[in-house]
């Protein structure tokens, strides 16, 4: 299966976004030691939550059954988990 060049770029951006989001969530949860200030992880978790929420809405509004029933639910679960981490207590070091 081949992918159009524009979709390949979008897929690449999506992968980078998820990797950065995962690092932010790990930092916010206190599982990542870094010289980055904790405020970056705190605000980053909220930004990632907002992005995942928008992704959920876009997937649920899609005309594609695959996006509505599978990807929409996955994005919703990820957004809710990110919300839990974003609202969490600041980890002690």
C-alpha cells in the first residue's frame, strides 16, 4: 500500500508529535529525569491534552467508519489519560 507524499509528511509530523507528547507525559509523571523545568512538563501536558481532544473530535466527525469507531475511541482514551497526568500532583524529586 502506498501513501501520498502529503500524507507521508502528515504521518511523520504525527509520529513526532506523539513522541514529544510521550516524553512530556513521562516528565510530568516524574518518570523522566531532565534539566527541563517542571513547568514545561506541566504546561506541555495540558497542551498535549488539548491536541488529543481536538484529535478525538476530528476522528468522531470523520466520514470514515474506521476513524469514527476505532481512532476516535483511541484518541478519547489517550486524551483522558493525559488529563489525569496533567491534573496530577507535582512529583517530588
